[in-house]
């Protein structure tokens, strides 16, 4: 959006400069030239994006998600396209849950899950689920699996040395 505004501003600056030259107004002409240069610089800056280390870029151009992803570093992109930066670092999801045991008791557990987004699948995940894939897919599945597993064990097994079997 900023790209389009910058281009419109550049064209407007050229029109103002042309009018100022006809009126022989040198200061107005110079001001319009400065405005033109600034607008062009802003437009050119919009053509570049920086993907930080540990991230991948997914290009969304007017609702069409590209099959290619951007690697970390500086990339040249369509200035109208949106670039969604998605983390490919190992992330941790912690949950404090009241889960059922085999005896039917409710047990409070703090459980964590380590996960990582495959950079080659980032565009498909973005297209089908969106950038909040962890909250939409991982978290509900994680909770469901934890409840299913703990329901097969007695409460004491969840807190004693035999809890390693659960992991």
C-alpha cells in the first residue's frame, strides 16, 4: 500500500514541478524535485524485504500464496505482495492441564511440547491454516492426546518414576 502511495506522490511531485517550471518558481520546483526523489526512494524500499535468521517468508500476492518460500536474508519482492514471516525455530508450547487418570481422578499436570515448522511446508500451512497454525492445529491435538494417554494410567504413575514411560 505504501508503494502505491509513494508512486502517486512521485507523480504528483512531477506535476507540481512541471507547473512550477512554467511559472518560473525555482524554490517550488526544487521542493517538488525533493518530494519526487523521496517518494521514489520510499517506493524502491518497498521492493525489498528482510527475512530474519530462523524464519522463512511466505509470499501472499492478492490472495494467491506462492509455492516458493523466501530464505533468511534480503529478498527482492513484489511491493504489492504481503510477506508473512514464519518462525522455523524449535518452539515450546506449555500447557497446565487438569487431566483424567485411570481411576477417574483429575490430576494437574504441566506439560510441554517442542515443535518446529518445516520451511518447505510453510506455504502450504499458511495457505490451508494460516500463520496461527500452532493455536489452531497443534494445541487442540496436543491437549487431546495428553488426555487420552493419561486416562490409561493411574494417578500415582503420573508423578512417580514411571512417568518416563509416558514421555
